[in-house]
C-alpha cells in the first residue's frame, strides 16, 4: 500500500441539514417550558397585586337598620307592608290597638255602673229643680252614649279583625302532604263575619249621630250651665268630671296607634303579623336603608397606618368589574374597638372558634363615592392613603 496515500487528510463533508419539524421540536422541548414559566410568573404577580393581594384596609358599607315597634302592649290591627317592599319616611306601615278586648270591656262596664250610680243620686237629691235635673241627665245621657260609642267602636274593630281572619282562612291552606287547597271556613261563615262588620259600622254611625244631637242640646242650655253647676253638690260635680276624664281616656285608648317608617328604605324583616298580641317595645318590622353613605373600616394591629381626617382614599369593590372611586376619611376613632367579625380573615374566625377574644382595631369612617354602587353590608377595599 502506498504510504503517501495513507497520510492524505480526510475529505470534509457538508453538514447534514436539520428538518424544520425537528428544529421546532427541539425548541419546544428546550425553550418553551421556560418561556411559559416566565409568563405565568408575570401574570400571577399582576393578578396578585391588582386583585388578590392584601389591601391597606378592608371596610364594610354601613348597614343602617331601624326596629319599628309599639310603645305600648296591645294587638296588631294590621300590617300594611310586606318583606322587601320599599317604604317612604313617615309612611304608615302598621297599626296597633293598645287595649286588650277583656280589659276594655271591663273598663266600659265599670264606667256604665258609675254613670248609673251618679244618675240615681241626682234623681233622688235634686228633684226640686227640674231645669237642673234635666241638664245633668242630659249630660249623663251624653256620657252614656259616649260609653256605648266606645263599646261599638271596639266591637267594630274586633269584627274587622275577625273578618280578615275568616277571609284568609276562607281562601284555604294546602295540606301537609302537598294535597289540594282546603278551605277552613264556608261561605256562610264569611257572610256572617261580613254581617257583623256591617252591623257594628251601622251602630257606630248611629251612636255618633246621637252624641252629636245631645251635644247640640247641651250647647242650647249653656246659658243656665253656670247656675246649675253652682247648685250642684261638690261631690256630684267632681264625680261627673271624673267620668268625663275617664271617657276621654277610653276614647283615646280605642284609637289605633299608627307606626310609621323612620326613613326611606326597604322592609327587611316582618317579625309579627296582624292579629298577634305584642308587648311594649317588641319588634314588629325591620326597615333598612337602601343605599349606604359611608364605609366602616378598622386599622388592625400593629397600627402601621396613621389615618387622618380629610385623607383621600380609593374605595374599590370586590365584584367582577372591580369598580372604584375616591372617598375621604370622615372621622377616626379615639380608641381601639372590637373589629367586625366579617372584616376578619376566614381562617382566623375558624381557628379562634366561639371562645376566641375579640380583636381590637382603630375604627375609621370613610365617605362612599357617589358614583360607586355598593350595597349595605358589602365588603370593599381601601387603597392609597394620602392627603
């Protein structure tokens, strides 16, 4: 073999070209995972900062509620509104009858007995003066009719309550197994209840007419009223004055007590229904304002923030659209107060249980931007404290 031929350099071959699909596969395996990881880290940081990250403060839109109740014990005559119904300030939403039926009947019977006692005394002691007797009898007749009028009004009120109850039960109720609707009262019962209401109403109208006529007759005899009062014994005059005052009290007790809405809002809860007996101060309705005006927030410990009145602060909703607006700190508390449980983290509530001590924070009131629609009780985030 020729030695020079063995020492010649090897022939340089051209590189073999890489197919595009093989190059893309290598790029996908070696580079794409790192690119996706970097993109996900960036997106996560952006979302955490703008949507998930903790804010400087978490507040709650103030929920203003008012409990509407009666100042006296009695029976609910009617409830004129229902749950989730809008009401206006000063609107009558319920009526309460202050006196129980048995108590009112006893007071009316006592007043009638005392009227008869005074009348018998006048008939036996003052026969010599017909003018005086007629005048006092006329006054006693008027008071007797007023007592009957109070009694008739009470019967009218109770008849109306009974009619309302019969009408509700006449419509019927569904059975416990979901069967057909059954009527508790018949048409005859409903007709009887309506008849009682009409009879009581007619009696009230007639007694009103009689009282008016007697009052007119007394006014015509008012020329001699001074002489008659002077001739009457002091005990009789005092007894008549007492009965007149008692009649005024009975008539005042017969008037239903109207309960009005304290402000414009919505009826959140109806606690009691018409026909129920209640005690003084017992809740009948709960009225809530429809739109809050400020946000209640707490600076939790440690107090790294120093809020001042007049500071501007961004109020941001937690809803999907993340609406926001600029509010202003209205007032700052002077001492630490218990933080609302709704403003504490959920894990803190779960870990603490019912025996955990209340966490204290510095209360802050923030004005709610007018263009920001927030419902009472909704949680909002507060960012960017500045002057």
